[in-house]
C-alpha cells in the first residue's frame, strides 16, 4: 500500500498513526495543524473539504473520518486486526460507530474541562458529561467482562483500537477506576508496541 496520513499526532490523526503502526504498514506522515495555517488551507481543503484532520490517501483513495480510515486500513492489510468474516466486519463497524455516537463527545467535553485548572472548570459541563458517560461505559464494561476482554473475535482487533482511541479522552478522569474490565482492556491496548510508537509522536 501507498499511504499518506495527514494531521498532527495531537489530534484524531493519532488513531490512524496507531493503526498504521499496529498493522506494520509503511506510511508518510504530513503533520497538518488545525485551522487557517493547516486544515483550512486550500491545498488541504482539496483533500478534505470539511477542513478537519485527519485525512488519508490510501492507494489513491482519499478518505476522511479517523475510524473509517482505520477500518479500511485493517481490511486492506488483513491479519488478526482485520475481520475474518462478514459478521466480524459488521461488528467492528458497529463498535466504531458506537464509540463516536455514544462515548466520544461527552468524553472529549470532560477532557477539555479536566485539562483546565480546577478553578476554571465549568462544573456543570463536568457533571453533565460524567452523567452522559455512565450508560455507554456500563455497556462497554459489561461486554468486555463477558467476552474475554475484547470487543470482537476474542482477540485484539481494529475495533478495540478504534474504541480505545476514543477512550483516550478519559485519561484524566477516574471513570475507569471502578470498571476493571475496561481499565485492563484500555491499559493493555495502550501498552501495545504499535500504540507506544504512535503515541510517542505526540511528544507528551
């Protein structure tokens, strides 16, 4: 494959960098920043007219949306991260959509508040985000506890990578402390060599 990944590592592009590292794929990384100096420039808008990172060019196909890019990379690369059947493909897609629709927005809102000094936090946003996460995190905890600590196929797949990359927004919270299946799954995912190589690009 010929792969170019666009976006800085401190953005959702980290998900694609992690997938490429995890899959053992060679890629070119173009660290496009947010806004007028990067994602809103005309040359990047020609790739992603939404003006957001990441974007990817994979064998001449231009794609947006980080988790969709990862699903595509896994299927093209094959191997244990990829679906072994149409049923697994559907389940991996389901969990990836679930992460975006159920978990990502409140988790990101919570992270943005927790990254501020405590005196500057909007406690109403913290409370609302925490409340909104209770039901989806219960779903995730229950599934992991009853399915051997993985989302699909009793092994680490691109579904685990996609959902764990959204759970990364919870890193400053204590919401995994009383969810042992989720905590162990998340820690194991971030400890993988591919994750370590990718997250080292963030420089934090």
